[in-house]
C-alpha cells in the first residue's frame, strides 16, 4: 500500500506554468539578472506539489515582451 501518489498530488495542485510566470514577473529586473548571471536559468518551485518550472533568459525576455504588450 502506498500513501503517496505523485499523480494524485499533481492532479489536486492548482499550480501551472502560468502561475510560475506571474511569480517570475513579480521579481525585479535586478533580481532576475542576478540569478541568471549566477545560474543561467531561474527555477520556480511549487511549494505544494514540488513541481519545478524552469525559465532561461530567452523565456524571460519573451514573458516581459508579452507583459508589455498587455499593458499598452
Ligand atoms: Zn503545484
């Protein structure tokens, strides 16, 4: 008998790439630059299910571009 079913946990968790994108966009440009410089990419981990969403410099630039378009 197993008490831990990863698929079940994932099913119940409401996290998504979209949500991690919002977290990423809430960081300052300075912080983003700093992490990218040190690690080459930024990983946003879901505190509930442990899912990890990775973003590299290209992804982040694309996100910022989309965000800018939404404001205007
Ligand atoms: Zn999650």
